[in-house]
C-alpha cells in the first residue's frame, strides 16, 4: 500500500480566504485509490453545495466548490480528471493529452462521494477501482486540487503546486504524487 498526505496551497493570484487550509491523503492499494480531503475553514466564509437527492454525473462542477484530482500513468500523455462536489455529484473525464480529447469516461457509471461536516471543517472522500482505467502494475502520477467558492461568489484555486500566473490543474508538472 502507498499513502501520501498532502496540503494544498491557494493560487497566489486569486482571492484569499483567511485561515482556510485544505489537507488530505491519497492511498493506493493495488488497483484501489482512495482520496480524502479536509477543508479547514469558517463554514460561513465558503459555499458548500448541500446534498440534493441522488448523486449524479454532472458537468461544470468546478464552477463552485469542487474537489478534484488527476490520475496519469507515468510516461503516458493520457490522464483522467475526477470532479467531486460536496453535493455528492461527480464526473470523470478522460484526456488524450494536455487538455486534448476531453470525453466523459464511460467506465465509471457512478462514484460515491462520502461527505460530512464538523465544526470548522468539511470532509470529502472517494474510493474507486482504478482497474476500470489502468492496470495495477502501472506507476501513476496524481495531482490533487480544489476550487473554493467564497460566500461573495469569488473562486480560489488550490493545488499542490502552481506553475504559472494562472491556475492550471492540467499542467503535468503539478502531478506531484507518484504512487
């Protein structure tokens, strides 16, 4: 089993959310991947979509608070983007290369996004079968990121590292976790 803890940083060009932190972990056991996030924040400062019935595959989740991660086989231009909304909605996109050939990944018909709120924190976790997209012998590069919608509607963009003057979660230089 491989496990890496992380702490995300806000993009320096974006709005600040004083006192906010995002931490979590990425765990791989054979072809199971578990990604968990903890958002440490004054809950009244950020918009968290409430659960609203069945969790569905949805587009545009990054337009509000959304937890994201990217998975790429080492030395392969292909990668997958996973979007997890606090509401439980989700999506998985496959790319042939940097922002090329974006398609919804049909191998995932559902994802269960477990969430809960505690005083001063919001928790989200997903556990998935990587065997739907890669073999268990492949070394993977993973990027972890998040978008936070502030109560005033502004968005801040969080990642392990930021390489440019604008947020770009698709930049392979930010796929810093190797598992």
